[in-house]
C-alpha cells in the first residue's frame, strides 16, 4: 500500500456540515455570485464577534494584510518591525510596497514576536546612527525611510503580547497591524483576537478554524482606513464612484458570494468548531505527556483562551527531523516542518543578505518544529494512532533499514 497517497490520518480536514452546502447551493441558484447579501452577512458576523465597527471581506489573508499595509501608508524604503517566524505572507506584503522588514527574534516558548526586542529595535531606529544601521539588513536598505509600523503575527493560535507592543507603538507613533490569520477565537487577557492592533486580519484556508476555501477578513475601528481598504479591494472604486470610475490604484481582492455564504454558516458554528479543536489538542497533550524527545506546546500566562490552529511539537536538539518524518510517513502518518525561518528563504537571502545565526531563536524553532495531523474532526483513535506511531518513530528499531 502506498501510504504517501493514502495516509491513515489526514494532515487536516475542514469541518463542513449540510448547512454550509445548502448555503453555497442557495447562492449558485441565484444570479448574485459576487457583491451580494452574503458578503454583508459575513462581515456583520465579524463586527458582532469582535465588537469592532468595520469588517472588510477579502479573497485571502494575504490580501487583507496587503490592504492594511496600504492603509498605513507604508511605501518605498519605509521600515516595519516584524517577525521572521511566520508564514512568508506577513513579510511579502511589505515587499510588495518595497518596504523594508526589520526582523526581531521571537519568544522561545510561544514563537510569537518578542516585545522586548521590538522595544529595543524601535529605540535604536529612533536614535539613528550606528544603532539604527545595525538593525537593518546587510543589503537592500541603503536609503531607509522612517519606521512606520509593527506587524505582529499570532503564531499557532496564540496571540502575541499586545499590551507591550501597544506601549511601543504609542511611544514611537507607530501603527500596529495584528496578523490574526491563525488565531480566530483566541483571547489575550480576555480580549478577542483581531482587536488589539489598529487593524487585524483573519484567514480562512481549509485548515483554519473556519474556512471559506480561500478568503480573509480585515477588522478595524479606523473609519478612514476602512473606507480606503473597501475601495482598494474593489479595483480602487471609492464611495461616490460610478461603475467604471476609480479613485485609487486598486486590486481585485473581493470575496465571492459562495465563499461568503460558506463563511457565514461557519461563523454560526464557531464555538463548536473551536471546542472540537480544543478537544483534539487536549487528547494530544494527554497522550504525549512525558514522552522523551519532544516538547509540547506552551501557553503564555496572558493567553486566556488558545485557538488551536495546529498542534506543533518541538523535537529534542539533534533529532533528525527528516528521518523521523520519513519513518512516520511509512506508517501512514503525515507531518510537516513548521515554520521555515523567513530570513533564510533564498529570495530573502539574495535581497537582504541574511545569514544563519541572525535570529537564533527563530532558527532553533524552525529546525525543531513538527506539525502533527490536526483538525476538529479527528477521533480519539486517530490521535492515539498518531501518538503511538510518533513514540515508535522516536525510538526506531536499530535493525530497520
């Protein structure tokens, strides 16, 4: 049997019910496939959930982050403090506008951006001179602009330390963008994800807490930014523009009605979806407690509710992750490295001159992280199968080829 094509346990599975299917079918049976009532309903659901006045549906989390960058007036050579431990989209959206990401390392326990390092970087950049130059990448920053923003990422469903990030943002007059693409449903000191920056962004890829297939949502209380982002997502058509009038250079970042219908029903089920994912995570933590050679996910004291996007363990130093993954694949268990350090991707090295050792905590987490199969649809038996295979793979038979 080819286990690579037929895993015993899928890496992830969207949780869809008949209600979602019927909602999508109801759209298909009309002529309103875009810019109809469901996008409004989906946005209203996020306004209600977050308590913020504005929600702007877009076709991906990346599109949402890009619009936030534009709304913050981040341009050529402007500086933005951000994290190298993330999916590449959080840095790519800065490169789209030819801005310069100023990376700082992350917290060793959570993987989230380290607020002390953010504060130090902002102070150095504000001081200028040698301290500022040492913060910039080796290449691609000969004529840096001003420091404009902090772009923080909520890693693996747990929010960063936003009170401390907000203090830094206020002190240096910076915009604060919250990449909440992995943290829908999480709370930080009882405050919901997406609400702790000047704007927050969610994403709905099939492995997320809710899914629309592809899609994203921006939330904000900034009236001017919301108006601009709504225009930019729709080819730059501002309020008052007619069908073929465009006030801005915009984008086709709209979310279609079928996706919005799917998302609207998913939001109605959000609490049960989050509870199912919490149950899966609890099973993993129970069955892997005390297993030699791995570290389990850790929650910060400020995390009053984790929103389990993935379940990522860390292997002991010196473990051959590739060999371990291959042994698990032979047993029909798919696993994935998670994340790969952004600053060491070839295009980032070529453009900015980054080297191994620049951000040691990020590089350590990137080298040891391993995402296990995870979804709210997993059964206890499936989790048990993964854990048994993992324990066996960590202690391979020396006689195996």
